[in-house]
């Protein structure tokens, strides 16, 4: 079956016990054991829950892995994957990685003796040069957050295999609808399911999918031992959101392309970062390893003053942390997603004080363009009562 069909027909569309068209919410913390000698599949909800299991099976099939795991947040998923490594291990990570990932590596895992080198993973020579005898994995965001850099996943996998390293890919921006890293040779895929997978700004969740059983056993042990599991109601919400993933991603991506083309021509915009623009340096590579460009773009207006003025004037996008929802979300990375990254590091990596990140939702693209056009005007814009976002 094609992906759109598998979103709805993946083995978890009907409850096997009742025939319900929606997997029930099994709101139970523990389970009666009818035989102590032959315990049932479920015994305690931290270790397993039928609703969470349905979600984990669904994302596994969509990503093409062997097993999947659901966590309480994207950072819980990412952090649990990092728990695969031990004191003295070394990781190579994309340099403009999400600020929360940067923070946990530099503030938490660094204290545990796990070293990290941040490199431009779009340059495979830099990646290879950063490998040490104690390097254990390469962690990649592609497209990256927030500069939309495209890393050659096949190239990263070749390097990793040559040095017996694990490849971990954050697939939040594209979801398995547009990109499936495991099929390109990666070992682990992580998601902030808070974003496009759930898609409605009403749940916080993280997902991990692995390619082989050995890794699956390791992640499963960590999930149960560490306990940062996704709650049952949130599991149900993510399952519900997944059903409309294809429709949402297609429409939002079409609108993002239109908005990005318009921004690229605007005289007050210094630069637009969107892989769907032919001018983007990763445009052709993205077309080779993914089937779409996604709904997230960034644009630089040159200064903090201009960025804040735009944030105070827009009426349609909400000004907020996060992305990937049915409503458009305009973010300011320097003070939001990447606030945990020191200013000198942000500037060195191109995350300037004039950079804005836009996650395009399901609004009419022309309405979004009209709203941005008004916000970019130098003259004062009168904002109707009730539309202020800051």
C-alpha cells in the first residue's frame, strides 16, 4: 500500500477486541495477571500500554523500522537515545542543531563524560575529520533547525559504516511522509511528535524508531528503566493526528513554497532559507533523498529591531515556540528555540538576531503573504483589537 493509505490502514486502525474504529484509551496503570506462571503481555503501564503500543507499531511501520518507542516529549526521546552512550564516548552532531538538543549535550551529557563535536554535517569532509578513536555516533538534523541545511544522509551512512558508528537522524521537519532515513541506511530516527506528526498544538510527545533488534532491545530497556514514557491520552492524540498527516503536509508545503518565493523577492528580506527554493544550496540533494521540502522556512530581516517589529505586527501566525501545527507559527530562534545556545555560537553558525522561523499551517497562502507584507512595512501598521500576539 502507498503511504497515504498506510496512514489509515496500518494494522492499528481497528481495535481487535471491540472492533472500535479508534483505538481505545486504556487508562490503566496496572493489569491483573490471570496466571503468575504465565503473565500477560502487559503488567505495568510504564513497561507497556495497549494504546501506546498501537502508536509505537504505527510509527514503526511508517518509518520502515523494526520497533518504535513513544516518549513524554521530543527531548525525552532524544535524551533516551543519548543514554545509549557512556563516559568517554564521543558524538558528532550537526552544528545548527535544535537548541534543546544542544543544551542537553552541553549541560547534561557533558557532565556525564560524553563529549560532543558540533560540525557542519553538510560537509562530509568535516564529518570525517571530526572522527576520533572514541567516536560512537553521528547525529544529524536534516533539514536542520533553523537554517534548513541539507545533509547527505547516504554519505553520512557511508562514513558511519566505515568507522562502525551509529547514525541517528532527527526527522521532525519532514516526517516519514517526505523522508525515511532508515531506508537510506540510518540506524535510529527520532521525532518531536509534538510537531507535524500530531499537528494540532495540543500534545507534547517524542518518538524513536530503530532499524534492528539489537538496538531495539537497548532502547526498550532504557525506555522502561528511565521511564520517560508517553501517557495514554497523549498516545491517542498522536494516533489521531497521524491520520491526517499526508493532507496536512501536502497543503502546508504547497503554501510554504509560495510564501518562500514571495519572501525571496521582498527587498527588506536579506535571505530566505527553504529547501524548496532552487536557489537553496541543498535543493537538488533534498530532491534526491526526500519526496518533499516540508512546511518550515526561515528568513533574515537584518536586525533584532526589524524582527521584533514583525513579530508584533503579524495577525495570522501565532508568535510562539514550536512548529508543525495546523496554524502557522512564527518563531524567533535567538530568544526561543535557540536561546540555550550562547550568542557567539549562534552568530558563528548563522543564527542571527534578524532570523525568523515560519512554520506554515493550513491558512490560505495569499492571506499569509498579505499579513507578512503588512508586517514588513516600515510605516506603522494599525492592528485591530484582539490580534496582538506579544
